[in-house]
C-alpha cells in the first residue's frame, strides 16, 4: 500500500491575538458573553492561511 505524506504550514496573522483580546475585553466591559462561533469563523476566514509544502 502506498504512503502519502502531506505537510501543511499554518500561519496566523499578527492581529489575531489582539482581536481576540479586544473581543473579550469589550464583552467583559459590557457584561456580555462573546459569540465564540462568530469570532472563530472570522479568524479562520481572515486570519489563518494554509500553505501546502513540498517535501
């Protein structure tokens, strides 16, 4: 049986940590609960880049 190896490089944008902290801070200041699904969806679409690497 053949074996396949796939390497993926995951890059997180520099602003993701600041964005998450700002969302949490805003929620705490206003007595709200952050919408984790909405935040995660935004970060995955705009702040995470996948790159398939040869070798």
